[in-house]
C-alpha cells in the first residue's frame, strides 16, 4: 500500500492525491498540518529532512518527496506522461516552470492571505511582489493556451496536474482569473476529466482570512 503524507488543502499535496485517483491506485492518506509545525517533528524529518509535504512511502519502504518528482514516478508508462522524447521533455519544462515561476508566487500569496494574520508584515511588500510575479506566470500560461489545449502536448498530462494545483485556487490569493479566459477554459476542460477530484475546502478560520482584502 502506498502511503501519502500530506496536507489536503495544499496544492502540492493535492497533485499527488489527484494523480493517484486518476490512475485508480490505492493509497493511504496521512494528514500532516504543515502550516502549524507538524513537518518539523523528529518523526517527520526522518522521512524528509527538508521538512516539507508531500512525502510518499512506497510499499517497499522507499521514500519519495517533491511533488512533481512524485508525479513523474507514478505517471511513467501511463497516458499521463505520454508522447515522444521531445513531448515528454516539454511536459517536464512546464513542470519546472510551475515550481520555479508559478508556485513560488501564486501559492505563497495564497499562504500569506490564508495562513497569516491581517496586518502582519508579510501582508505588505511580499504579498504585492508575489501578485506581480504571479500575474506574469498566469500571462505566460494564457499565451500558451492561445494555441494549445494542454500543457502536456496534445493530451492532458502531469504538467496539467501540476499547473492546475494552484491556478484553480489563485482567486484565494487575489488573482483575478477573469483576466485569463483561456486559463478558465483549460481549467474547465481539465476538471471534466474522468476521475477528477476537487481539493477539499480550507478550514473555516483560513476561509475567513481569504475573504479579507
């Protein structure tokens, strides 16, 4: 049995859960409250010295971390990582884009809005910077989707899973997806995938903060 240690409302963790559901692979989910220090315990650090979720423990005891590496591992040999060498490399390029140019801004802005108190220092300059860079990343995606249906070649794939993770909830961080019609259409196409599951709702206290400007 595969065991996944993750925080359900984290986009990086939901990527893994979503792919396992789409592939029909059984797994055990262990909820980890990473926002409140649960990834800094000795027990968790023995699984991932970097102190981050998601972490996957395979049936033979081997451990995988880093969300996009986990997607790559499980998708090999499936339609979710298909195509020729160039197509698969292009899929990986979009996954690197997601972790380097998208997630550090869209996801961090969402964390600042939902997991820090109003009036805190992080709500100032850092949030403003994340929103500028996040909009730049969304604009890159919008341009790509002007001439393509997916980020994984001619079919949906793990690059789409990776980019869906925080794009679909970008509104939580103050990003206006109304400015990006091609992204909205792509989200609708992807979410119509057979086996798709939505990310769980955030806790009530987080939802309350997300309603703040």
